[in-house]
C-alpha cells in the first residue's frame, strides 16, 4: 500500500538537497551529483522524486565550484557551503531557506542517493506526523553494515543517538540498525539543534546526526522510519555508480513489463529515465534507449538498435542495427531496416528505408520507398540543409540527394544518381554516365593479362 499524506502535512514542508560533496573518490572532473544513471544526473533523479511530493519549497546546497550543478537545478535556489565541514554545517549554509519560515518541517536528503522513491519519503513524513516527533530519521537494517552510522533506540523505540561508524566501538558496530542520512526536522527546533552541534570528533566535522542526541537530551522525541538499503544507497565511487545503474535498469525493465511491453531479453535492454514504451511494443535483445524516446503501441524494435530523441509510431519496425538520432519522428507502419541512420527527420506513414542509408534533416512523404545506399547529403561543410521528398516517391539504390532539394510526389529517381536539382511531381530523374559495352572485351583483356604475367 502506498502511504497517504494529509494535505496539511505537506503544505509547509521544505526540502533541502545536499550536493556539496566533492566526490574525490569518483576520480572524475565532473561533480559527483552530475554523474548519470539512466541518462539523468544523480541530482536530477532526486529532484524528479521530489516533484511527486506536494512540497512548499525546494533548495540545494552546493560548493562554490559547482556552477554546472547550479545551472542544472535552476530555477531551484542554491546555497553555498564555503568549506567542507560536515552535514550539519551544510544544512546551516542554507539557514535563510528555513529559518525565515513561520512553521513546518525541513526535509534533508542527499543529491547522491538517486534511488529513493516518493513512497518512502511519504512514509517518513507520515511517521514524523504520527509520532509527533521533533525529528525523524530514515533508517535501514543492514546485516553486514560497515560504513553507516548506527542508530540506537530507547525502550519505547525512539532514537537516542546516532554514532558514525568511524567513531563507534566494536560492540556498537554490531548494531544492524543504520542511518541513511535522510531526516526531517520540525522547524520550531531545527535551527537551535543545528547550532548546538559541535565538531569534537575524529573528523572535526559538524555531523547532522548529532542533532538526534541533542534532541534526546532536551527531552524531544526522535522517531525512525525504515527503508530498504537499495533505496538510500549513496554513490561515492564509480563502482557504486555501476551498482545504482543496475538497480535503475532492473526497475525500468520491470515497469515496462508490467505495462505490457514485451522484452525478449530484458537484461540486454538499456532504458533512460524518460523512456516511454506503450503496451504491445516488442523489444528484441541489445537495444539502447537514450533520453527522450517514445515508442507507440505495436511497434517492434529489433536487435542492436540505438535510439535517442526519437518518436516511433504504431506498428513500425526499427532495425536490426538501426540508429535513430534526436529530432527523428517516425509515423505508423514505417520500416527502418538494418544499418540505417536517421537524424532530425520526419518519416510519414508507410515509408520504407530498408537498408544501408543515411537520412538527415529530411521530410519524407507517405508510402515513399528509399532504396539501399541512399544518402541525403545535408552538410556542405558550413551549414545543414533540408531534403523534402513527397508522397509515393521511389528512390533507387545508391542515390545521393544533394540538399537543399525537393523531390515531388510520385517521382522516380534512377539508381546510382546524384540529384542536385529539384524534381517535379511524377517525373523520372537520373544522373549517371551512359553504360558502354565492349563485345568480347573481357576475353581480350584476359588474354593480354596472361601474356604479361608470363613475361
């Protein structure tokens, strides 16, 4: 069952996403939260999840070197953590975001935990409301935990403290109830709790988790809601990123199957965050769906095809070994065959481009047949130009169409032609050298060749 929220609970909830971590273990020049799974940056996944919650405000905390992150999350407001002094220090960097609020709650989560779901956050918020706590943390049971902070409860099930793994004793490390880092604080006490956090620890950092013990000492309740380790998995290394990608892909494949999509070999199909496949779509093995792909009912995507930024209409067949690039729109009953590349083009109903062709910056009318080896020559070295092909046109094999050019309806282009001028409706156009036949020529050629070889 999906948790439900009282509308009054969410009207005053502010979400703060912490993104300032340098991500040095990623060994990359890209900010950690800008690494991608499913074609979307990690922070993008978190923000997409927050869109599904009726929050009043959202903000991010970043470092001063993260213009790329700031640009990506815009228009969401960003606050700068000037020094890496811990999670409590990061939250206080955004003090103007929540200290000016008259009432409500502050939800704190991380930009490097892209797998958390709206249902889990709703469960956290509901637990916070039901327990009437000042602070509620999201925990998880991890039997083989090592790097996670340990959550300790009193006899009533309320949290009394969280001990970071590097600060814990061997006995404390045996506790399997661990902290995910996600928490919600009541705004009536958030600022005072945060400002009492000290850095008297091995790392000399201000831990957000210390708010729990401070709250307990003040007699305030701190409750715990549970999540799976998978959902709150934090990404710190390239290996972690690969694990998260695998989880995302499994979820995407399962969702597609549940919606009536046939995946012949699910494990070999790659999905992006916004891939849209309607029921009745059939996907063969080793297909890559890049961002912004929509496939309509009854279409078939054959093996080893690569699609991005494309719309495929009903009952069309794509591939095998086809590439559809951004700006491609395929209408219904279209056939795009093997070793065909389509870029920024519109293929109307019943068009066939069956083999070995490049179609770029083109509009092709209904029921047109594009022969093998056809090239729309759209680039002159400086600018791109358009090719327009009417309905019921036949383009012969090995044809080059030099754009800008227009081929009229019903026209026929002879095989092997290089077409440089517009072709009228119902015309035949061809451009090739006349064929020359030399009778007995082959025989004489071979005789000469044998004499030369013999010397």
